[in-house]
C-alpha cells in the first residue's frame, strides 16, 4: 500500500495531546483496521476517540485514508505498557478488558461524556448539524441531559424484575437483548404494554449514569436468538416521542459496551470484568452497575431511536453460544443476589462497591482477579484520584511511496460528441502519469487513432486558458482524434468506462480486462428490475474474474454496495490540472466564485457579504483573483466541485439543516430512473434508508452525508447567511488550503494505488 496516514512520533504525540480539548470521548478496542464507525467520528472534532490495540493488532501504523483523524488516538501494545500503571499491566492480552484502559485514558483527559462502542457500530447521522428538530436524535443531542424522558412503575411477573426494551422501541414482538434472562422471556413483551406513560425529569438532582442506544440491522441479541430467529432487523416507529426510557429503581435491563453513553455520575461503574468472556463481561457489568445505581440514586435507560447501524463483524454463532452459557444459566440467580444486596450501615461509596464485588467473587460470578482488593479499590476511586501515568498518541503526516505499475494498453470508449467526459480524461491523465499507454474515444473504424500524450496537461492550461473547467469537448476535439480503429481496440489489454459503464460489459469485450468505474449511478439506464438484476449479476461475476468494480466517490460506492453488497475499489477524482493549476491567491484578492443558479444565490444575500461575487466561470489564468468558492450542491456528486477542490481552493457550502430548510435536498436521482425502488436492496445491506427521493427527509439527509460536498474534508459548512458571512471573514483560508493540499495528495495516491492494484491483478 502507498498510504501512510497516521504515523507515530514522540514529538507529534505531545503536540496532539496538548491540542486536544475534547470533553467527549469515544472508547474502542479492536484488532481490525479502521472501520466506517471510526471514519465517521473523524468528521466531528467535538469528539475525541481513544482506540486500544492488542498484541494481535497493528504493530506499526493504524491507517485512516484521510487527512482527518487528529481527534483519534491509537494506543498499541507498547503504548499501553508505557502508561506505567500496575492496574493496566495486570490486564490480560487478547481480552475485551483492555477497553478499561481507554476509560481511564478518557477520564484523565477530562471526559465529561464517554461513548462506549464497538468498531462495527456506526452512526446513522454523524455530521454536526445534520438533523432538523425531530424525534430522531444524534449522539450530540445528549450533550446536555436537561430533558424529560419516559419511565414506568416497576412491575414483576412470575418473580421477574427485568424489562425488555426491544418490543417497546419498535423491535419484533419476540426479540430480546443479549443477557436477558431466558426464564423471563414469556410475557416480557406484554407486561408494560400500556404503562410506559410517566414523565421523568433528568437534572442535577436526578442524575443519569448510562444511556444505551439500540442498533439497526444487527441489534445486540444472544446466540440463541441468532440461531432460531431472523436477523437482520430494524426498529420501527413507535409511540414514544421522548428521547428515551428511564428504568425505575428495582428493575434490571442488560446494557452493552457497543453503543452506550456513560456519564460522570457512573464512571466508577465502567470497569469490565476480565475473568469472564467478552460476551458476558459487559452484561455482567450492567447488572452489577444497576444495583449500585439504585443504591446511589443514579438513573439508567435506553435512547428511543437507534443512533447506530451495526455491520456485525464475522462471528461463529455456536462459539458465541458457548461463550454465553454463563448468561443463560446464571443471570436469574445473579439478579436475585443483587436484589438482596444491602450496603452496611454507614459504609462509604467505595466500600459499598468493594463489598458487592467481594460477594460476587464468593458466589463464583467472577474470579479473584476481579475482586482483588487493590484492583477493586482502584476501580472505586476512579472518579477521585485515578490518573493515567503517561499520555500516548498518534499524528498523521502523509507519506507517498512511489509505486511501479505493470505496463498496459488501456482504452476508454466514453467520448460521445456533446457529452461530458471529465472523469474519463481525468483517469486517462492519471494513467499517463503512471506510464501507461492510454487511448480515449469512440470505436468508429478509421485509419486514425491517437493516444493521450505527455503534452495534454500543458494544453489543458495553456490552450484552454480562456475556458473553464467543464469545456472539455472543444478542448479534446482540438488535441485528440477520436476515431479509434478496431485494430487499436484489439491491441489493448484493458477497457475502462466512466460515462457509460455498461458499454464495458458487452460480450464482444469479454477477452479484455474490464474497469467498471461509473462516473454516476452504476445503474444508469437500467431501471427495469430484470435489467438491473442482470447488471448486478454481471458485476459480481466481473469482481470475481479479471476485472474491477470501482467508484469515483463515496456516495457512488455506497449506492453500489446498497444494491449489490460489492465492496468497490476507490478511484477518487484527483483533477485534470492537479500539477499545473498552481493556485496561489493574490494578497489583495477579493473575489468569491459562486457555483449555483442565480436564483439560489438570492436567498443567500451574497451581494451583501462585502466581497466581489463572480457568478460566471472564471478563466484558469484568473483563478488567483479568487479567495474562495461558494458551492450550492445540486446533486450527490459533482465533477465541477471536485475540480475546484483538487486545486486547493477553499470551498464554503450549506450545512444539511440549511439544505433541508431551503428545500435544496433534491438531486438528479429522479433523472436516472422514475422509481429507484423498483428493485430491492441487497438483503443484508446495512444502510438504514434507500437512496430514493420517494423516501423520507431522513433518507435524503442520510445519503447527502455521503455526497461530495460533505464527504470531502475541510469544506466549510454554514448554517445560514449570517454564519456564512462570519466564516468567510474569520476562517484562516491559508490553513484550509494546506489541509486540502494534504487531502488531495492522499486522494491522488489512493487513485494511483487502485490503478496499480488493478493492473497487477491482470498480470496475475
């Protein structure tokens, strides 16, 4: 791989930790590469994340293919040992209990909220200011807990003192969370049917310790459920409009360590037992904590609507079943013991906690290493005196390693007179820089034929200096002859398609290696269910054969995945003129380029911002006269946007809430198919919404998060006209340009790496 994006270094460690001002921390342990859950956190600088590796995880770098990530800290095995804490050193390796280090780390850095999560649980709405005020919530809606929740009077049926939240929050009638006592299942979905109707105010006099989010797609259920019932499933709309349900005193519900908010009143209850399996540890913790919460008058509950979607990592259900046997056999007896536990008179808080853990050891729920006095005392005093011995961190300088590509002949049939072919030319120039022989043009038999040559980058700037970025047709007609001969086509090794990707799948090209890399929705002009299904099958066959299925943007990648479950290779657009359009704004530059229709400029009041607003495309030679671009998106992907982005020109664009309030969430999806729901998504898709304009506002907002204007880092988003004016005047544009430059280096390296990987695959 040619990406090296998060790199260790002692000097940069101190710099990053001194810059971290987060009051909110996510805690994760993993042996995997950075997941989508981690990537989504990189877009919210109000959160920091500490990730605990293990001896089986990365020995060197933890890579995130983005210039974002300075709020994400990774601790490998050596970093953890360097903390110097006896408690940390006593934790076993290859254990879920390594996560305990992350809790202490977050607390030592001033965490006022801890988000306890797994790397296969990703947020549905991860951008700041991503949702209007609705019943649906994001994680940031719980920054303040001065709100009213629902609760209920405690009831017991057949001696069961437990509450099953799944049926009441939209899950299947016969569903239950992992760790729920099996002998209490019967009737658990009916006992509280009409009684969750009491309001409860959460404030300083009635504090909350824990709020768990449920998960869409693959909720946290036990192995018995997975072996006998149907997953995936989602939680449907329900009656409860409040942000969550609070458990009454005396009622238990298992909560997990997969998507749970932990608050300071309950930090002493964070400890995960290390003498039980990972499938038991967080559930055991939750039951123990709930009894202590009741004693200390601290609340626990569940968020009404799932914040996350779980893309479950590979599991062996029978192995999970064996690991969960202690839950099946012991939970009911455990709850009876917890119910009976009463603190000694005048005992202090730490003594109450310690005595309960000793009782659990004596009854063989945990082993001695969990009830050891020294460790128990350390756990009890977390909120008072515990400090991490050393701080460890990572930074993310970028290094590109030159790759040598297998030499091939490639042809793209994308050029059709009058059609936009920017992405095709972009890829052709990238391939030329990788010393490939590239042809571009329609397959009209002729004696003429010409390949992309080394002068084109210069011609794009010099000969086309009085044109702007999307004037490719005239440019190409001046410098290339598109009448490619059949002989030339037969001599090529690879055919790649962007503008009309299905052309590459024609039977006459079956002896060629195929690059199916659509520049728009992969199913363009394939709206009938039968045609769409045939296309999906062809792509699966192609991926398994000597071809590649790629994507130019994250939206197109996830759109493809939603319907096919194919993991497409990224070929991000890097710009026709990346090495020639040397954007260096003049010191006295005052011009802002507005990209969008004039009618859409009126609601912004941009004429009153104090800048010279240019509504028409500029010349290349005049780029240095502008200080920034205001971009109003009209579609999920935009070649015009990526071209300006590739030149490191600061871009200001509306936030999601702004787009919603001003009815700007429409896109060109409707131009592709009248109905994009004519075929069902892949049965195991983890996207919670379909990318269809016929769907709800939530669907549109979700998919817009994956669009170019929100996925590309360092674009500045504004909430309204006033916010735009302020950010234009106060943003350090030179810093933004440098960050964009780094991101463009990464995107260029990623594109080159994808091409070289594909060409090497052909060779094999």
